[in-house]
C-alpha cells in the first residue's frame, strides 16, 4: 500500500523530525499541517491522503478535536490515525482511543517505534 501521510503538529521542529523519520523508514509522500483546523483544510484540498499522524496539544484545533472531526466526517472517517504525543497517562490514551485513533505513540520515539506502530495499524486494517 502506498501511503500518503498527513502529519499534524504545531511544532515546526517536530514536523521536520516526523517527516524525516517517515522518509528514513520508506514513506516519501508526506503532507504537513500545524493544527487540526489546517489539517482538515489539507484533507479537503489534497486528494488521496490515506494515513494521519497527529499531535494532541495544538492551538486552534487540538488533536483530540481533530480526530473527532475526522471520525464524524463521512468523507474521511475511515482514514487510519496514529496519535503521537507527550501525553502518556492511561486516561489520555483511553480518551484518544475512544475518540477513534488506531494507535498511539508517546514522544520521544525512535524510527523503529514509529514504523512498528504504522505497520501495526495497517496490519489490523488488512485483516
């Protein structure tokens, strides 16, 4: 499956790290957005995005609101979502899963962890 990934994070440094990490593990088609609002605009403007990696803490529209918005949209509701965040307490992970994320990565992460989580999500969807 050729992934076209949308990475959403308010930190320019984190967006660069995610994009470079994705390239290193073989994913070259990456779009970037600074917050959930911009990410929704990107989904509407750029066809073919079929995987989302989103931060939680962002201005304008946070990651949880963004995920709920994506899941409520008939057009984008089936896109797999991986949340990448510093929030690591059990309640936050449960809240993210209830909002509809397919998996969860706690920052900081290694390229191997990111790749493993992406593969886990894709394997679950294909089975």
